[in-house]
């Protein structure tokens, strides 16, 4: 790969420096004025340099991105939303086109990687997995994508789903998904027995959606942590949403945080609409990995969302009433560092040896970037400039 010298950039708001990138990694971070004779030069013009964020929870197969506007119907509960989702998708353009359009948009807004939850059910077969994978395979030079085989219509309550999940894993899905063992399947142990057994046999990580609140939700979180530790799956299990943690008392939160940290069970939160946000400062302080995601993006569930993780960090800050610089920075770190850790990626520290996945922004500091949510002036992925001013550069498809 060609070397690229980014001159006069300010990592995390520090004094201007020159970042030399070789073979997709930061080679040097020298005081402004350093040069490399063989390098292409990109003038950073004093822009703020930050690690590229990661979208740790997104549903690209549901999105209408790149399709015509969808007028959504009322829905009173989760089951109604799921049913409407199935109906609405029948009129959408192919998954690969919609997912690909959303990927391009997310990359142009700075996103480095996705954990993409993709519906697997008798109503769809593996068509959604194939469509998202097709879009991702055409963009391997732009975006790292993990696919989750996700049983949106239930595991036990939708006969044939378990077999489809196993087939999806055999065909290369990266992660096994689950959904509300009690709220959807009405059988905590039955669904968890099946999911943990399948994940263990396939040697794949597990990421379980858990919308259930109150005591049932807390019980399921604790049981997932206990099973993770008992089966030696530490570091390979995630609970997404985990709404119950947002409502529990401080003593219960402390106990569950310790249990999750010991089992190395990660959490993904999304700050979407009125949905609860996990109390991540207390959880991360206890050693729990927490990451940030978009969840649904202009899909049958919601007209909102745009796959912009800088904007998502802003929403998280707004939802959690972040005021201080430290609180604002923590929201961005959830997207950048928390997301990278969840997906098993090296952190983009902007230091020598780190992967060259970063964004250049017109802001004085990281906290200001979270508040102003500027379009990235430059997006660097794998050491290459792939987007400018919110638009992808022309490229030859991978």
C-alpha cells in the first residue's frame, strides 16, 4: 500500500502533529513539519482526529435506506411491530441494495465496522443473511461487518428456526442471535439451552436481544451470565438492550455488574427513542464492556436513525444528560473503544502501530464533536482516505 502523511492533525484535540500511515497502520506521530519522501500528503488543516466509531448493533436487512419512503402503521407492542415488519418487507427492494446503500452512508459518516443483526426465520429462510453478506462482500475495503443470525420471530415459537440458525452458522454467519427467552418464547431455559448449545457446538459468539424489563429481565441477565461462566464462554456473549438494568436499584445493579464483569458478558445499548439506556458509567466502572449501536434505521419499526455513529454518541449524551467534558467523551468512547472491543477489533488509538481507522473533524475537542456532530471532513479506513465531507470517494468495487 502507498504511504500517506496526514499533516497538521490534532489527535484527541492535542497540538498539531503529522501522522504517517503505512500498510494500514499508523507508523509515526511526529511534530508538525515532519515529512516522508515517498508518502502521499493529505493536509489535515488543524482538524480534530478521532478513532473511527463502530456500530455495535444495527439491523440493515430491515432498513428502507435507498428505497422509497415507508408510511408506518401504529403498533402497540413488540409482537405487533414484529408482525408489521414481516408484512412491510414484502414490498421493499432487495436486501443487498438497501443494506449496501446504508453501508455506504455509514462509512461516509465515519463508521469503521458493524455488528449486523440479520433476521433468520421460516418466513425468510436465509435470504436476508445472503443479501447483507453480498453487500458486505462488495465493501470489504470500506467496512468490517459481522453478521448475526437473529431469530426475530422467536426461536422455539417459530418451528424450523433452530435449524435455520444452525445452517446460517454453517454458511458463515459470525454470531448467533437470540431474542427474549421469556417475553417471546415464554421459556427461559428452553431457549437458552438451545442457544448456548448451538453456540458452543459451532464455536461462535452469542448476542441475545433482551427487551424484557423488571424482575424477569434481571433474572434472564443473571442466568445468561451464569451460563456463560459455567460453559467457559467468557468474552463471547453479549446482551443487547438489557432494558431491565435501567430500572433496577443501585444494590441490584452493583451485584449484576459484578456478575457480568466476572463472566465477561458484554452489553450493547442504542439510545433509541424512548427506550431505556443502560447505566453505562456504573457498568464500565465495574469492568463490563459496553458498546453503542444504531438498532433500527428507517425501518418498519421507526422512521428515525441514519447509521451515523457520531450523531448516535450525541443522542446518547443527550439521553443521559451528559454535561461535563468527561461525560461527553465517555459517550464517544462507548462508540469507538467499546464497539471495537465488542467486535474483537484492535482499538484505533492514533498511536504508532495502531490501525489507521480514524476521522478528521472540524471541532476543537472530542466533547465539542459529540455536541456539534460535524460531518467528517476526511474518513480513513485501513490507511486509505475513503470519504470526504460526508461523501464516499469513487472506487472500484471490491
